[in-house]
C-alpha cells in the first residue's frame, strides 16, 4: 500500500467527521445536552487525528500522481494550499474541542462559551473541507472540474 492509497483511505474522515460533528454539536446546543456536545467534541478530535494522517500522506500521494496524464501541478498545488488552510483550522478545532470537553466534564463556567466557539470553528472547517474535498476529487475525476468539456455522442445530436 503506497501513500496515494493511504491518502485516499484517510482523507474522507476529516471531512465526514467534521460535518457529522457539526450536526451533533448543533443538536447538543439546541437540546442543551452536555453529553451530546461531548460526543461532537470527540468526533472533532478524531477528525483532527485523521487530518494529521491525511496531511502526512498527502506529499507522498502528490509524488505518485503529479506526472500522470491529465493531472497537472497546478491542480495539485491548489488542493495542497486549501488542505494546509484546512489543517490549521482542524488543529485549532481539535485543541479547542479538548478544552471544551474538559470544561464540560468539570462543569466550568466557560463551557457554554467554548461550545459556541467550537461551533464557529467547525462551520469554517466544514466550509474549507468541502473545498478541499472537491479540489482533491478534481485531481483524478476530471468530469467534476469546472472547466471540463463534455462531448455528447448520443444519436440525438447527429
């Protein structure tokens, strides 16, 4: 198994985990449930761990695919730049989620503040993760690139 294969395996977890964590956190805030909020914090922490793995395998994956036909340095560079921004936000989300978890467990007065701070960070992370996921998909799936020209070869156009 090479870095490209590993990257494709782990890179979905930060995206899906963050989206799921955001939905769970919104439920926890709405229902005023510390247990539900703690679940979302765990999801964010796990998503952050997978972000570390995804970033660690990204460079090796780049080396394996950058010279393939229909894959250029520009599209990979764009994906890499977006991924680096997401990684920073995810690392922040992971650290603040640990703090939120601790404040919730200890019934600290700042627990509510941290739940809203994590909510804001998670919204930013979800926004960036969608961009990173799309740019990553465009590397091998040329049909989803915005500049693709689709040729219709069915008999209706003849």
